[in-house]
C-alpha cells in the first residue's frame, strides 16, 4: 500500500504530447471522458479529436499543446482518484505548464478556470514569440554552474539575451533566448565539454525575457481567475519552494513566463520535505526519466495510459 503522506504527484508540460493521449482512459472511465468533453465545450473546439487522432503538426502547435496537456493530466488524475479516493498526495509540482495541473490537483485552481487560463497563456506566449522570435537548445553533460557561465558569456559577447530556461536534472539543461546568442552559447558549450548541445525545433523562447510581451495579457487573466489557497503544497518552478497562498501562486505563475523552471531544485525540495515516491500523471514518462538523474533514493512511477493506471491501482 502506497503511503500517500510521502508521495508527490508531478505533472508534465509541453513536449510530452502524443497522438492518442488520454484516449484509452477516456474510453474506460466516464469521468475522464466527461472531463475531456467539458474541455471541448469550454474551448469551443474539438480538442479531444486532436488529442486522440492528431494530426501531430496541429497537436504540436503551442495553442493546442498546452490545453491538451492540462486536460489529459486532469482527466487521468480524476480517473485515478475515482479508483483510489484516498490518493491524495502530500506534495504536488508540475514542469512549466504542468504547474497549472498541479494547482488544480492541489485544490487551488478549478478545472474550467485553469483551462481558460492555460489557453490565454498559450496564446499570449505564441504572440510574444512572433513579436520577439528566438529559440531554445538542450545542453547535455555540463554542470548547471558551467551552463550559467556559458549563457553569461554568450550574452555579453553577442549583446543579446540567452538564459537558462529549464534545469531539468543533473547533466540536462535547456537554454532559451535570441537566436544569435543561442547559437553562440551552443558553440561555447561544446568548447567547454558538453556531450551534446543542440537547438530544439521551437520558435518560441519560453522562460526567457523574450516572453515579457506575454505578461500583460496573461497577468490580467491571472487576476481574473478564481484561485483559492491550496490544500496541498505546490512546489513552484520559480522558487523551487512550497507555496499555498493565492498571492504566492499568482506571483509565481506571472514570473514563470520569463524565469527558469528550477525542476531539479523543486524535486530536491520535495525530497528534503519527506517525499519518497513520485507519481507522474500525464502523457509519456519524461519526468520519471529525469527523476532517475536527480535521486536514486526515491521511487518514480508513471501513469500515462490505461495499462499503467490499472497497474498502479492493482499494486495499491
């Protein structure tokens, strides 16, 4: 029997989308089906069709991906908690977009309000990316301190912006910013010994100052959204610390657009506070893979489809 007082639920963000996401769970659990259908109604579009059937190109569009990831994870969470009503974790966190799912899981953000907020976030980020084009790159095999030096040097030399976007796990960091500075940072990373340094196929420099243009529209939506204090501590990307109050939540989400996702530190903070099991809920198992690089002293479990959900339920 899993000890939920030592369990964290974690939720993936953009990049974990896949055609068929949530389909088998929606077919098996009416509550999951209702959740996805509600999203279609709220958004006024066939999100479920894109989730279940694609095409991949449309599913990969930021304006579609973000709502799809949020809806899929919430639907899976609801199916899990229907099977195991006592499945209430002691900690929650989400990677970038996944933080919105974590807030819904914590009781701080109702599903419909969260979905509308995620849509505004995706649209405002997409518009900011068109206004201030940039890119992102993955740096593998360097310490975070080395990557900090790389982006600092690239920014100074180019006179442009490049920053750390995601500290995913030891040896895996994503950087983000102006294309000229990004290219320079990639070359510098290789020079100081990175195993790999490769541009990612994205046109939006997320979690960088280039997203500043998204803040006004998104901040307005944040303050209109119906938040309440969280019942479960939410470990926020921006501070890598436990948060519960509405003011903290809103401030962290606003800052998240232009600041780094401190994922390694967030997981380490949950471990320090007593988490021994991490259950990833959502399409794919990206965060479970990162967990192995952050700590080998904890257990990582992925619930990404009907088979993995049923395996979890039967084990519990």
